[in-house]
C-alpha cells in the first residue's frame, strides 16, 4: 500500500468535526500529538516487556501497535496539510544531507547548513 493511500483510508476514521464539540484546529493537533506519544509509549512498553520481562517477541502485537502509531502520524499529516509521502520524502532528503555516504557516527550531530 502506498503511504498516501493509507492516509486517505485512515482519514475515514478521523472525527467529523461538524458533529463534534472540539472544532478548534489546535485542539485537534494537540489531541493527535498526545495520541501519537501514547501509542509510541505502547510500542516502547511492549519492547520492554518482550525483552526485559522475557515475555518473548510478539511480532503481531508489534504490528498492531506500529499501525496505531501510523494512524496518528497520518492524522497529523492531514492536520498540517501534508501528504505522508511528502513528509517521507522530506525525511529522506534530510537523511541524505546528514549521511551522504550512509550512516556514520561522526555525522550524527550534523545539521543542514553545517560544513560537510
């Protein structure tokens, strides 16, 4: 599935604002950002339990939680007027600038505009 297709399909489950009491754009951004943080926390907690509590890796649970993270990413992209593919490309461009020859520890603090 392409990222923009996912975003469009995920958007079907966004709150229909005219019928909802929260209509302020900033409130929706905060709501989705908190949701993203919560779901990312669930991913971290799952890893903690699987590794440190020795419960074993459950790839299906991980897939579910990563899907929830993705839903909130898609929602935030929509709130800001971005497509997911646009955000993905922007991130790749940033990574290419930071790590032109692939990962290198000495480039981890490099930021756009720094001397190469």
